[in-house]
C-alpha cells in the first residue's frame, strides 16, 4: 500500500557528491529517524544509505535478493523487511519471488523511471485524499474577518497514504487526519474521537480561526498549541493575524499608553497626528469613555494597513490564530498540490543527478 512522508528540504548545493545526494533522498523520504545531532557521516553509515548506494542506485537494472543483503550487511530478516517496506510503500522499489528469497529492484530498472512512477502515484493520492476532505467541512458558527493572506511556510512535511477501509477504533476524520500526517508519526490517544486533535480539527473545518484563548473549557492550551503547530507543519493549517481583534488591540494599547505617558505622547509618538486619528477618539480616551466599539467606529475609514501601523506605533500587538490554508476545499487542495509539486521537482532533479553520475562512472 502506498504511503510516504516527504519533507521539503532545499536542493543540494552545486557540486554535491554522490553521498550527499543519497543523504538528501533519505532525508526527503524520511527513510530513517534522524535525531537532532545526527551528522552526515553517521547518516552515511546507516544500512539504508549503503543499500541505496551499493545496490539500487549503483546497479538499478540488476536488483538484489534479501539473502545477499542479509549476508553483506549482517541484517536480520526483520531489519531487511523494515527497510524494503519503506521503499516499497513509497513506490520506488518492488520485488519478485525467487528460490525462497525475494529479489528487490527499482521499478522500471532505472532511477528516473522509479521516480516517475513515484511522482505519478503521489499526485494521484494527493488529489484523491484532498477531495475526500469535502465531507468534513461544516457551516461556520460565526466568521472571523481575515484580510491578510496567510504566511508562507519555509518548508512543510507532507504525508500521503492511499485510501483504506475505516478501522474500527478510528472515526472517519481521525483516520483521514492520520493518513495525511496531521496526527504525527505516533498519534497515540490523539487518534480517538474525543481527543484534543479531533476537537481542534472540527473547529477548523467549521471555517473558524482558532486562537489559544478561545479553546473550549477543559482543553489544555499548551497542548493545543503543540497540536496546532504540528498541523501547521503539514501545510494544511496556517497561522494568521487576528484582524477581527484589531480595534480591541488598538483600544487596549491607546488607553494603556495614555495612562502611562499622557496626551502629548499619543498625539506625537503614538501616531495620532501622523495617521490623522479623529480628535473625538482622543477626547474619549481623556474622558475615560473609549470602548472597543467606539474605537472601531472612529477608525472605520482607516485601511487595515494603517490600523496595523497605528497599533505598532502604540506598542501593541495582535494575537495570531490558526485556520485552514484556504476558505474552500479547492483552495486547500491547490495549496497542498503546490507544496507537493515543489518537493517532486526537487526529487526529480536529484534523481537526474544520480543517474548522470551513474552514466559518467560507466563511461570512465
């Protein structure tokens, strides 16, 4: 069954050697669990690195049987099965049955063909799974005005698993969330229908923007933040400024600065004169009558960008929220497909470099 976890990693710099290219493939496909302090030398000594280097990438048209792998690397049958299973789930490697042993080989007999098979399957699974998402959307209880576009994530980790029948202990949403990586590599109790992850996902699919101070009573805020950040790493969820709270943030900052620094500071350094804030708003502050509602009415004609500048001059800050990366299923699908295409282009590029290196070695 197809299943792969892809990390978006910058392309190797020009002139990277073969070892570095193989390391890049291993890291992109998450073929080993790499710890923070694992260096390139340690990664090059892993069995999967040596198997790719000495067999699949060196002689893609030949293949290798599991008996030979066990002898060459002193691996147990369980270890061989573990490494080969990851490569087969990614659609890069397949096998034929021999005399009591499996013979593994790259699909199509070349690096470029194996990667083409993988890319074709990855695109198909992404398209299918994203369209399954439609049934989880619900009507919002109340909308939040988000005028700024979402952030651009520097890198994401995308998990793709093809459809399978629903497992008895999972809800449909929790199984879908696990398949696309929202629950991480080891979901534990977060796979259950009454988990914090399940609650947050249902809120997001109601087209809500979630801030940590809005989570339901009994839901741990620190845990919610960790989960939302994990959602964000997949690219499905983005972090955005809560523009709907802008007037409240300006009201709080303006009244606080007036109490600390007075009217003159508000007018000059606080930006009231520069941004032509209504004199009525300043009078309301002096009389202690300013409210978030009045603040919104006084700043009604001001653009969002100028309001953000005013808040910055007042020394205030705007809370962030989390939301799905699009307001419709089609928008989410398009953004996730864009993330996937960036990764696939890099994989194809590195595959071409490895194949070219093979050709050069043969001619020499």
